[in-house]
C-alpha cells in the first residue's frame, strides 16, 4: 500500500513534469518579417525588438560594418554558436532561431532580418510563454551584438 505522502509527492512530480513539458508552446504564427517589419512585441515585458518604438521593448538594431553579406554570415554563425539555440528556419535575409533556457527549457524566439539598404540587421527576441523574462531577451540580443562587434561585423 502506498503512503499518502508518497502519492502526494508522485502527483506533484507528475504535475511539475507536465508543466515543464508544456513550457515551449507552439511557435507564434506572426513570426517573420512582414511589410519590412518584424512582428510587434506583446504588451508583456518579455520581448525586445529593434522595430519597437516604446522604451520597454525597444532595442537598437545591429549596425552593419563592412559588406552586408559578411555581416549576415557572421550573424548566422553567432546565433548558431549560442548555447541551447537551434536555427529553425532561414531564407535570404531572414533567420528564426529557438533558444531554450537551461533549467526549465523555456523557449524564446530570436529573429534577425537583414536590411541592407538601411545598413542594419533588425532583431527581435521574445519569450513564448509567461509574462516577464528577467531581462533574458535583452541580454541575448546584447550578447549577439557584442560577439558580432568582436568579429568586426557590426559597430
């Protein structure tokens, strides 16, 4: 016979496991560059975008230094080298990657769009679930920016 305490623990573990398995959620349908703009951020503070105009979500785009093709290749390599990050779709001048958190395996979407005529790579990083992100998306974009600058691909 199973003790009540053991059953309660088992139920709690099953509930926690179910919750963790659902942390990724499906990819948002509005991803991708439409009308030369990345999707707007939701009202929640768990998204940053170079296309956002409000202070809460706005972040500077990646400013290209040198040939755009070289900067784009560097951007792709930097994203591919990030831990727990998988590039899930690519087309000329657009990249979408999924970034998973270490502990709970939450999924964030990272998008880059090359805007050669403007000399920039537009960027958006957003959590799929939850409300806040403790600054993770902003730090991710700044880490990509720093690595690209280190490689001489951005200013």
